[in-house]
């Protein structure tokens, strides 16, 4: 009801393997990697609802872009897209 999703395609200056992209995304604040197709685990708007983290998965090489990576993400528009962002910005401003 209140989550959104996006297919993202990114090109880099140097090659980036999907496993390296997965590791980097897993370390990013506010991101949860949900990427296990064999077990049917991947980001969906329904799974993202009521969560603060943006879910990222289906991470793969993007053959259409030089040094490209493609992935899918889903996030709760109210929690991460509005309310939590406002709190996080206020916390940064207070520092």
C-alpha cells in the first residue's frame, strides 16, 4: 500500500563484480541486502513496508552499460521516504 520499488542500472568507471557490489551495499547505512533467488528472497514493496531500511537485491552485471550493475530496490515511502529521512536530516543538522 505504501512502498515503492525501482529497477536501477548504474555504470562505473571501472569494472565492479556483482559480489563486490553486494558487499558494498550490505555495508551501506540504511540498506538491507535481500538477494537469495534460490530461496525466493528478493526485495518487494510488500516486504519493504514498515521497515526503515531500503531493501536491495537481484544484483547482477548489466550488459547494456559499460562496467554496469543492475539491481532492484524497494522502500517504505512513509518511513524511509518521508518520516525517517526528516529525522535523519535533523540529527545531522544537530551535529
